[in-house]
């Protein structure tokens, strides 16, 4: 069987938004990835988890966000694993699940700069090619120097990923939701509806970003339309 190129997009996705989706699609296109697996973090050991919605809620949000892209899938591998989440453990499991395939771990250039602080970073570098997203207006010279240092220290395979800047972040979205402000056009409408339905990120009544309605999959909508015409 031909070796497949599989992208790994990890993160808390608190919540997932259009910049995450753009980054994953940019990686898929530039490196010819056969698929990109989104993996919501379980319990991140390097981040404060205060106020972090459950893994199940964040998993459902990701599924809604990626449902229209046939190259994107979502995995429960980290949210179902007990204890703290470590990328080294995840990559080891993924290699067992996809033997013979090549894994590409997608991250921001800022994460790459601090890669040496990761748990078992040598194992992470051994098991994947790292795609570091480069945004506009970054110090490319400093980035190249750091890339070379990491490659020499950990025998890492690091590639730079061109990524158009999008001024949206999970922090901005959570802040706007907490203030009762609109987050339309920052994340998919289905995700906004899901957040509103489950009332997380805010104690205030949310603004009407999208019409209140029950989401109906495309297949069911077509079936109903055909029945109405009959």
C-alpha cells in the first residue's frame, strides 16, 4: 500500500475557529496531505485548564466545524485517554493505528520556538515531520536560526508552512462571548449555535448571531425537499 501523508492538528480548540481551519487546509494543500486529523487535547499539562469545557463538548464543536471538508477528520484519542495529555504518547498511538504512513504535526511557529520544553521532545521529533506555520511580519531570520538549532539538537525534520495571517483567536472569541458580543464570521455558524445551546463561555444571554434553528444534515434536507415536491 502506498504511504499516506497524514496531518495532525492538535490543540485545546477552546473553541475551534476559522484560523484553525485555514491552517489545516494550508498544510494539506502545500504538502499534499491525504488527510488532516484534528485531535482535541484531553488535559494539557502546559496550560491552565480553568474554565476549559469538557473534552466531549470541544470534540463535538470540532466535528461541526470540519463536517464539510472530506479531507478533515476528528479523533477522540486524547480526550478518552486518562491523565495529562502528551504529544509523544499520541504520536506513538497514531503510528500503531496508521503503520507505514507518514505523520506531519502542524503547529504555529511560536510553538516551534519552545519545542525543546516539550515532554520527550526527542521522541516527538523522531515520530513526525513538524510543519511550523509562518505568519506574515515574523522575524524569518530568527525563525531559521531556531529551526536549525532544533534540527541539530533533536535530529528533527522541520518544514516551514506559509500561512496567511488571520486576526482571530480562541481568546478573542471567549472574551466577546463573555461580553455578549457577536462572534459571527469568526467561527462556523453551527459552532456558534452549539455554544449557545450548551451555554458555555458566558453567563449572559448570547446575541442572535444566527437564526435559532435545529441543524438538519444536507441529506435529510434533500430527502424532505423531494418528499415535498412529490
